[in-house]
C-alpha cells in the first residue's frame, strides 16, 4: 500500500510535469511580439462632407501636428456616445476661444459594434469636420485594448488621452492630468498620467456586495504582486494621458487587447523606466455602464497570471529600441 509520503511525492511530480507542460504550451502557442496588422478598411477614415470619400490615417511615428488627441473606444455606444462627445467638444471648443493656438482631434474607434455607433460618430465628423473628429471603424471586435491601441497609433497629438465613451469621467478634469504631466521631468519625454477613482473607494465598497469587494481587493493584490504595478492604485480607470513618445512605446509593445490591457500597459511603462503619476478625477456611474461582470474579474485574474508567466519565461518581449 502506498504511504502518504509516497503519494505526496507522486502528486508533487505530477504537478511539476503539468506545470512544465503548461509552460511549454504557452511558449509554443504565444507570439513574442504583438500583432499590429490592420485590415485594409482600418487604414482609412471617411469624410462625410465629401460624399464619404476615404482618407488615410496618419501614423503616430509621424511628427505631431495637434496639441491633443482624444481616443474614444466604443462598442455598441450609439445611445451614450452623443452625451460624451457633446461634453468633450463643448469643453474643447470653449477652451479654443481662450487658447487660439489650441489644436485637437477626437478619434472615435468603433470596436466592431453591431449598432449604429459609427453612424452616430460620423454625424459629429460632418458637423465639426474631419480635422477635429475622425471615425476609425474596426472590421471586427478586438476588445477595448485593441481599439485604444489602433486609435493611439493613428493619432496626431503631442499628448494623447483615451477616455471611455460612457462619459463617466468628468472630461474637464483633463486639465488636472495636463497640469500633472507638465510637471514631470523626463529628458526622453516619456510621461503618463492616470486618472484615478481610488479616492472614491470607500463609498464604492459600501455599495458593493461582500463577494465583489473580495474580488476587487484580490484583483488589486494580484496587480501589485503578479504584474509589479505598484505606483497606480486604480489601474482600470479609462482616463489616461500620455506624451506622444510614451504612447508610441507602450502601445507598440502591448499584447493584451481586452479588459486587462491597462495592467500590461502600466507594466510595460515601468519596464521602460516610466513612472506613471496618478491624479484623482470626478467619476459618476452612468446608466448602462459596462461594469466588469463577475466572470470577467475571474478572466482578468487569469490574464494577469498569464501576463506574468509570459514575461517571466521570456515569450513576450518588450522592444526597447523602437523610435517614434
């Protein structure tokens, strides 16, 4: 009869073999660098004032020609997008009256929506012109991270902000992020400022179930331990401002295209020697907001583990030599 010690040793060996097999499978099935290819249709945007004629998007590797680019990832957002764009454009147009030298663009990235998100966004292109509002319609759904990345890589701004389409973050709070980013001293102009809801955490915990609260704290712990992101308390706030150089280098190296992309983005930033700054912003829960469901928190936990493993075994690499 097998003793307890022998059984423990067998189980230990079996666990080790399964671990090794798992790592081999991850290594074999994972591409070392992100897939940055686009469908042909994603290389162009439409000009609704010229019969829908197509024009090619520029590249982030080109010289900046705008002060600010605002990237708005959107998936089935035909109902909420107008409120967000109205607030954003009203603020920027009013600011333009005071700062005549200000130049900006908004790029709405339709992430393979099944509704009329692109049509709604194109109405704003028609009203404000394609120099201010452009629509990037993805051929298929990639996930929020993939949508933001393609928008960023098509941007013309010296500074690049991505903001959620639900308008949950008060857009005028961008001035707080701009003030913070200008105070960062970095000779290579590698700067990132993250909007944060961490100051609202006590109120949020009071409204959440115990189970969701445990998931939230577990996720934060996993972010800190697994992905070594220690400088940012709220990694998931969809309101982040980048210098052009930092945006190019981080998004060029980004692999994750769905919910956990923010975490990998900040991990990449730290590996590149960028220290993100966190700034409190006003945030309101909007009806219909795509709050992360419980199963997605579990999916994100798995993604965090895979992010760590893929970098740890060297299957994912960060290209430190790229230049914008």
